[in-house]
C-alpha cells in the first residue's frame, strides 16, 4: 500500500465534513477522498439492511480510488453497518462510534453517560455496548432526536424552537443525572450551544470527530502508512464526490471547511 | 388495455397513502398497486435530475405490474419530473399538481392564492404556472416549509412548536392576504388543524388528493378503462411495494387507510 494513497472518508451526506475538518487539522499532510451520499440522505431512519447495502456500494466506489484507509464519518453507518462489512474490507477501517465511546467512558466521573443520535444509531445500542466493554460499571442512557438534523439544516442552530425541542428530547437524560453526553450524529455539534444551554455547564459534551482523527493517526502509524512530505512540502490533495447536485454540496462544504474546496463530482453510486 | 388491470400509484414514501385513501373512497372497484420509495425518501430536497432518475426507475417497476394508468401521488415528482417523463409513458399518467392548481384557481375569490410545499415543489414554480394558465389574473405566493414533514413524522400534528414554526412559514402568505392555500405536499393535511389555526377560518385550504381522484375517474372513463364489477361484486385487490423495511410501512399504512392492509413487499428499485 502506497503512503501517498488517499484516506477515504464517507458519510450519508454533508455532516461527515465536520470529521474531515478534524482530520485536516490533525493530519494536514494526508490526501483525502470524500464521498457524501447526498441523493439518498438521510440514513438515520432507514433499516439496517438498506444501510448495509448502501455502505457496500460506497466501499466499492472508494476502492476504485485506491484508498489506504477508510473513515466512516457517519454514526448511523458506524453503528448499523461497520461490524457487518468490515471483515471484507481490505484496508484499515475506522468508525466514529468506538472512538466516541472511548472518550465518554474515560471522561465520566459519576459513571452516567448519555448518548443522542438518529433512531438507527440509538436502536443499534452500539455506543452502550462499547462503553460497557470498556467500563462495565458505567450506566448509559440513550435518546433518539429525529428533529435535530432537520433543525440544523434549516439553520435554527440557536432558536427558541430548537431549545424547546432540545428540552423535551434531553429531559430524561437530565433527570438521569448524566455527567457526559455523546453527540452521536455529525450534525449535532452545530447545535452545541443549544444543547449546552439545556444540559448546563457541568455536563461534558463529547464530539467523536476529534477522537476519530486521533485514532486515524494511530492506525496509519501502526501500519506505517503516514504520508511523508519531507522537505518538498507536497501539498495534500482533496477530492469530493457526491450522489446528488455537486454545487449545493460545494457551498456547504466551503462553509464547514472554511476554505474554497475543489468542485465536487457527481457519481452514480447505485452502479457500484 | 384490460379494465381489470390495476391503477399504479407511487410516492417518495408514505405520504402518497393519503391519495390512495381518496382513490379508494371515490373509486372503490379499482385494483391498486402502490409503490413507496421508503429507502430514498425524502425527494423534496433532492435535485431535479435525481428526482427524474428515480421516477424513471419507479415507472419501469410499475410497467411490470401492467398498470392501466398511473397516479403520481407526490407533489415533488409531479412538479419536478412529470413533464419530463410523460411523453415516454405508455398509459395515462396524472400528477397531483395540476388538479390542485385547478381547484385553487376556481376557489379563490380575491385572486390571491398561496402554495406551500417542499423546496423542490416550490422551486419548480409549477403550481404558479398552472394557476396562471387557468386564471391569468390570479396572483400566486409560494413558501417552502422544510420542517413540516419531519414535524408530521415526529407526530407533532398539534403542538406549540409546530404552531410556532407554521406561524413563521406562513407569515408572508398571511400578510399577502391570500384567501386560498394549497397544501402542496401529501404530508401537510396531517398538520391541517395547525395550519387552519395560523391562517384563520376565512382561508380555504386545498388538499389536491380529492381532485386528483376526480381526475383519475374522468381519465379512466375517457379511455373506457373503468373496472366493471357488475353483479359479481369482485373485491378489488391492493398490493403495496416499498424499497425499505415493509413492516414499518405496514403499520403507518394501516393507520392512514384505517384498515388492515396486505403485507408490503420490499423490492430493489435501483435495479429497474
């Protein structure tokens, strides 16, 4: 495997760009190929078999880009499909759930952790399983928040309506006296200040993106796959692929990555 | 074409069942084949080319069921794809936009009509075009309401949050002094009482499903395709197909149709 090969990152849509942002920050030399399934988004309310089927198509697409490692930047795919497909993946593959679970298991002091995510992510129970593997005494409380993604996409990041919905979704977690809350969907960091307002300052909010990038570094080092730029200072290259309108994607991506990004290319993902 | 052949009805997901309900009420003898694209829902935020591509796959699937006519029970498809695909469709095909526009054009007294729908439906401008063809003096005011579908699916049909969001979305339409409002998305009739509360009793709310079923009857009569049951009282048959988990669909469908419906069958729509 060539060290100059790109890291493949994929998501059901746009949210995974928050993970790309973190990878660029921590691993600025790496080349990245991103795929966002913008035509078939969202995955969070789909069945497990459909999520697995879509994931397999995306993996086959990423193989054509000769990626040296893959990051599943989507909680739903990490929770619903990663365990099922990973045996057949010929390169190291990392999801966001395990790193997020690890941080939470270490961060909690009172042993009470909350998880919020899509219906699929919460139903999978995977955050709970990982946390309880690492810290059997920790109690995990979960809650699906189906309106958070549409509210975030509507731009209502700080809004009385979002606060009211958050207060309802998070009431049971507050009552459960959690001291750590995993933001188990890549859109949720956009609502961070609202969630902070509802949960109060004493609760630790965990965004799995940071720890996922740490784990990617560890994995590349382990397999001796880190890109070496040396004195030449070769600029990294970033390529973006989507299954729906590329222009719309580019606008959102420029905002999240705070940079002009190259034009995304639309591909027919269902043919893979 | 055989009179006993079924009518094909399709939607991006579940909402189209409100149209099926109306067809069953008005045309109780007809056999119906329904397809809901529950794996790829929603269509309302997708690009036109993707909506056309998905529509072509669904049409090819419906042809395998030898349908005698097709009802597009989805405003987004009716607005974005129907004009583009209909030349190639070998049977009569009816959308919900034209019937809805016709009712509104006739119902308005002050010549000011509002349209609410998905981003795609509103961007298409098709409701406006049809209304202005029928009644050139009528002024049309449109507004996309992206949160209405997730709010309806979350069950918040009557809720202070939905009322607040509706008040924001509908403020400009109220200010424009419309006397008629088209519910241009099959989910919106579920929010009817909230929309009624915000708009007041003097505004006429138009649900295109009713007029679509009227148009289907007219079309079947015109082509001499009405099913004849005569004295034998042959029971109509209903078949449901989806692209994601059938069980979830069945529960929702039983609720909307107020009857036990036969098990839905999952099909691989992307292979058509």
